[in-house]
C-alpha cells in the first residue's frame, strides 16, 4: 500500500506521536503540534515550551502558505549596555558571545521570553482540526508513563565544555530540579537506557490541555514562574509574558535553477539560505565531483559571504533595516560568484577565535495525505540550566547570541528578537512541493539545509542519501568538516587553496537535517543518522 503521510524528526517517540495523530484523523498541523509537544518531553534540553522557534505551513486546499514565527524577545529589563564591560570573546563561528560571569549563558538572566507554547497554540488554532487536548495527549502520556535516555541525549549530557561557556553537566546541576531529573545520586548524568518520567510536566501539560495557555502567560503558572525567577535575579516579568506575540509572515521566496524555494523572514536564517543558493547558481556544481576540494572551496566562499552579510545586516526587522533587496539580488550574487572564480578568499571578521557553540535545537517535518506540509524548528538555544521547580521544564538561554556591544545589528534591546539560523523551508518543482526540510544545528543549520538541497537538485540523490552525505561548513576563516570528508581532500584544501581545516570527530555533523521529498506520487523520508532520527509513514 502506498504511504500517503509522513513524519520525520530526530526522536522516535515524537515521530510516533505525530503518526498516531495522523491515524486518528488529524492533519499535518495537528501532527506537527503533537510531535513538537512530544519533543519537549523526550528531548527536554533540545527544546521546550519555554523556548522559541519558527514554523512553515503550506495548505494548498486552503490557499495558505505562511510562517508562524514564535521568536523569543529579550525581556523588557534588558539594556544594550548591560554586559558591554563584561565582554570576553565571540565564538569562532559567530553564533554567540562570552562574558565574565557567564550571565548570558547560564542562569536566571540568560533567558529570553518563552515563546514555544504560544507558537504551537497559534499554529494549532489557525490550521489544526483536532481538539487541542487531543494533540497534547501523546506528550502527556510520554511525560507520565516515561521514556528512556537515547544515545543522542546522553551525548549532549556529556559534551565537553567550550572555552568561556558552561559545561552541559553544569546546566544539569544548576538547579535542584535539574539534578534530580537528569542525574543519578552521585551527580553523573543518567546513562543510556535509563527510564525517565516527568510527572510535574505531565500535570502542567494536562492543565494546559484542559485550561489553555493563559495559565502560562497570565495566570497562576505565570505568577509562579516570575516569582521564582525574580527571587534569583532574573529579568523576566509578568508584562513580558502578557505582551508576547507571535509573528505571522509571508514566506521569503527565491529561485535556484528550475526550483522555487520558500523560507523564513529575518531574524530567521532563510535569507542566508537564499543568498547562498543565488551565488551557487552561477556554478555548474553537478559537473564537479561531490565534496571535491574545488566544490568545497566554492561552497565555503558562498557560506562565508552569507555569514559576513548576516553579521552586518540580518537582525530583528522591528529594530533594524534589513536590506533584503540588496543581499538577495541575482546581480549581487553574480558579483560574489565572479570574485570566487577569481580565487578571492572572503574574510569573516571575528572578535575572537573561540570554539563554535553547541547545537541545541530540534526539527520536524510533516506531510499529510491532503498535501498539507508543516515544518517546525524549535529550540532552547543553549539551555539556561534553570529548571522550573514543580513544573518540569527548562528555560531557554537565548540571551547568549545577542552582541553585548551596543550599536550593532545583533545588539541587545528590550523586546528585540535575536538572530537564529533556523530555516524550515519548502522546495517547489513546477509549483508543487518537492522537499520539506529543516535542521537543528546552531549557526550550521542553513549550511546543512543548503547541502541537502544541492544534493537532491545538482547530484540527483534521494532524500536519505541527501541528508546522510558528509557535510562541511565555513562560517569563519576556517573550514569545518565532518570526519567522513576524505583527508586527501582536506590536504588539497590546505596545500592548494591555503585553507585551515578543522576536523570534527563526528561523522554526522554540521547540522542534522530532517526532510521529506515528494516524488512520483510517493514520499521519501530523510532522517539524519547523527540524531537518532526516524521517518515514519502511514
């Protein structure tokens, strides 16, 4: 029997939640919301209701194609100069800053306003058809009945700390609630296969299913959160929660060869994706050997140019004027391509050459039998380490990406949303959706999504091959490669082209892409092997 619907994401439990909702008569929006809530249970350091995200919805029968952007703004008490005299450095890939005291990275001042719960409710109210309590039920059951520590979860628990940043073990230990939930009696993280139950979170989700989200943004739960945070020096206020709003935007559109690409508006990463595709359209990539030194050189220079333009121009459009007409013009892309052909090496300015930040985000892609498509990327950024006592969730740590230097595109401002590389996207062929995709992976998200698209269009790969092929990136003056990139190629990059290469010990890295391809009346799932991913169809 031909499968007509599919859910792809990094967590088998969450994908199963989405598939169960589709079987029960839900549409892609219902399944996506159910899947996302389940992700907040079974991957609680990658995402949560106190996080943020961006979602694309395509409903051809209703003539709907929009983005629901639930970005997290800085609290109203945040100020541009609040950490200016504490600045120590910038991560090598430009996706975060380190300050003395790590206030932006760990603890009660590191969080932006929680937005994921509001975003998922808006998505369901606008596009779902099942009852609200029904789409929350799978997540409630996972929280109440339990799940177990998966390999990808445990790998995050034990990640080595980066210079200037808190270790993940510090995040687990930061509050008593976190230690009790994530760690064993001796303080070590729970090992792979350990059963985990979250009854506090189950009770909260049951209330949200029954009473709605107002309890979280205006009611007694909001009061409980703010009192706890304020007693520990936090910046979040009841006014921040009450005034939070979701942005509903038209897609940002571009073309690559014979395809139309739709992606998200700033402060999302879609403009970076389209800029890179515009530049690369000037090269016959399919005639090159895949992941050869010359191929990598061309892509890396396109990545670097998009990174430079992101750092200079792409921020919250409510606070900065983002010159999309300029950076997304085909003429500009041709100028950059000519420079790349001439051998120009684009310089990516950095305050410091610290290490890249961890990639703490998740993604899901859903297609239903009616042709509706939904993709959601949502995150905690770097988890703040603050687990709400009695509520069972961890707050985001979104303040770490803001630039502590005033007067810049990414500077701190009350109510301003930080840049995120997240770019859930849809590729259309002959005006029909062909690929629905996105990824977690910090600043590497757009780079991973880019390479998956190129692998399909220019190299004819199927969807699983496209997300599994070795990836690389350059968001600084270094080239980062996964460990499956041939050493003979990286030697050529160094000896012939003069690049400094940094080899990652992981074979599957540089984002973790999860995608669905619609081809010849069937669905191809692509689940990144680096994150326990699955593609379930019904």
